C-alpha cells in the first residue's frame, strides 16, 4: 500500500516547538515578510539569523524530543507492506530523531546552511558566525539558512508530485493548509483517486477537500491510525 504523509508544525507542537499561527506562534513576534522571505533577509540578515538561531538552539537544547506521532510514523515506514513517502513542511529534525529514514524536507532544514553563490548545502554549526566558513570560501557572513522562504521554490517537488500521483492514501497531520503548494497536495492526491485523511486539532483551510477527518492531538491520533 502506497501512503503519502504530509506533516506541519502541529506534529511538533507537543514536543515543545512553536507552530506558526497559534496565539504565541512564531509569526506573532515576527511577520512572514520580516523573517521568511528573501527580501526580509536582504533587508536585515542579522534579524533573520537570530530568528533561525533561536529555533536551532531550542531544537538542540535536549528538552525538545520527538513525540509519539513522530515515532508512530517511523514505525509505519519500517513495515514491509507499507510504501511510505513522508513529506514535511517542518525544518526541525524530529522525524529523523524518531527513526524515520526517508524524509522529504520540502521547506528545507534548520540543521543545514546554504551558500547563496554556489548553492552548496552542508551541515551547519550554529549559530551563524565568522568561523562557519563555507567550503567554497564564501565569507561566513553571507551564509543563509537552508530554508525555503516565500517566493522560493520548494525542494524535491518532482518526487513529491510523483508520489501523489501513485498513492492509495494521503494523510495530512498538523498543518493549517495555508501555504502552497503543500496545501494543494490533497487535491492532487484526490485526482489520483487516493483516499484522504486530515489529522488536526482544528479544521484546516482545506479540510473540505479531505474525505476523512480525525480531530485531536497528533501524539494521540497518529499512533491509533498508524498501528
Ligand atoms: C512557491 C519554512 C513557487 C521557513 C515556510 C496566493 C495563493 C496561493 C499561493 C500563493 C499566493 N501568494 C503567494 C503564494 C505562494 C506562497 C504561499 O503559499 N503563500 C501563502 C501565504 C498564501 N508559497 C510560496 O511562496 C512557496 N513557494 O510558491 O514557489 C512555485 C511553487 C510550486 C510550483 C510553482 C511555483 C514557498 C512557501 C514556503 C514558505 N516557508 N517555512 C520556516 O519554517 O521558518 S512556510 C511555513 O508555514 C511552514 O513550513 C508551512 O509550510 C506553513 C504552514 O505552517 P503549518 O506547518 O501548517 O503550521 P501552522 O502554525 O500554520 O498550523 C499548525 C496546525 O497544526 C494548525 O492547524 C493547528 O491547529 C495544528 N496543531 C497544533 N497543535 C497540534 C495540531 N495538530 C495536531 N496536534 C497538535 N498537538
């Protein structure tokens, strides 16, 4: 059975990471334009680096651990009869730390940096500082997070579209369905005659496009359906 799972910030909420649109969300303190666009980075690279460094340090401080939802998806991947494609909008590494081995980070990864000139990507020693010299010898002060900002092309879209065209079941977990092209994946899966399930605390902006809905916390709901 071919299953495609799309996760959003809601799957990491119970691990202690902020989502974007909750009252105390990431974009309460900073607008999207300020910290999640190339223009915002050009205008104020220091602010953007501080925004990502703070998230990286929170992720690396040991208190943030994968939760039962991440672990259930890793166990699902290991089952022989399941061909799982796990796509995440999240830039944290909680799926990998839960044991998932094939994760598509369509919006990039907090733990990596990119050289704006060579586009070379490599593990990042945070925080951004002068000694993080990129191997293509670009001065570290212009390194940028390996993250897809608004207006930039998400990663591995061809692989994602291929998996959506072949899947039997599409499941969205913990995403508000507000950002495209990810929010459009349910429609693509439906057009491929896949069954569709939304697992979320509240209805997403595309909830009407799902056949089935499970309302509740990811750490409670995902293990129920994954086992
Ligand atoms: C692109 C990385 C060209 C950075 C992110 C008008 C219409 C349609 C599209 C557009 C438009 N104008 C512009 C666009 C395109 C734009 C877009 O969609 N804009 C929006 C604002 C309308 N998109 C882009 O620019 C994308 N690129 O379009 O390129 C292209 C592409 C394809 C083909 C041709 C051309 C690039 C977008 C990437 C932006 N980067 N993140 C970072 O992380 O800092 S976006 C960021 O927000 C996330 O990555 C995610 O994608 C998005 C939504 O966040 P969620 O994960 O859903 O989190 P949120 O807080 O919103 O919701 C959490 C949910 O969890 C809630 O529903 C909550 O109820 C639930 N929840 C909470 N706790 C729990 C829970 N559920 C279960 N259990 C819990 N415990």
